[in-house]
C-alpha cells in the first residue's frame, strides 16, 4: 500500500474532490466527498500535506484541517492552472492542486485567521457602500438632468435635488419619476446613515 504524503483538495459548495498522492507523486486515491463528510474523511487520513486553492472558503477549511494536525498550504489559483492536464473538472483540479503543492519552489498563501478575515470584510463592506452611494448619487443627478435640473457633483447637493423632487409646485416631474427618485433618495439616506 502506498503511503499518502500529499492531498489536493478542490473545494466547492456541496461536493469536494480529494486527490491523494505518495511522495513520488503517484496517485493513491481520487474521490468525491460531500461537504458534511470532509472533516471525518480527513480525521481518518494520516497527518500529511493538504493543499487547497486560495479561494472563497479556503481559509476556513485550512484552519479546520490545521486543527486536526495536517500541514495545510494554500496555493494561488494562477499557480495551479498550469498543472491541469485535461479538461477542467473537480478531479482534474484536485490532481493539479496536489501536483502543484509537491513542487519545491511553489509559493503559498498564508492562512488567515478569523480576525484577519473580519478586518478584510470591514474594508470590503465599506468600499461597497461607498461605491453604492456614489452610483446612487450619480443616478439621481443623471435622472434629474433629464428634466432640466443640474447639480454639481458631490453628496452635499443631493439635499437640494431632494427638495426639488418634493416641490410639486415648481417641478414638472411626472409622478412615476418623482416616486422612483424618492426611492433612490430613501436608499441613499439608508446608505449614509449606515
């Protein structure tokens, strides 16, 4: 029986694929594993190098496998791609991950802690909200310009546009346009308040 030295794990939403190889790179096994059985599968494996592509969810699984005593490495997807030998599928990806991990000069990604991931989430969420705010302001300004009301750039002018939208006596906006602009203003108010 060949001894497993490296397992390449291709992760997905529900069905993962594991490819085990010995120290010479010869295949020991290749099998599909459902999400719920991944940890029990690795609990039954000898402590070895487990490699995953550094993608969504990889840091979570890496932390779980590290707790079990495995040596876990995350590989950037661009470094795995050259090792895919045939058409792209889960089994071929797992094999490519396994082979890439066995290369002596391979570069790996550091496994992030939950706190590091939370910090990144804070930054990405703020970035998303700022982009959504800018898009909404630009949409309001653009739609108002279609009715002849032009305002300079920036969030401070949105209040003035909001007053124009609500002033039914001086603004000849159709009711449908007025309602949609109010929806956007309400959305913008929630973005700014959050």
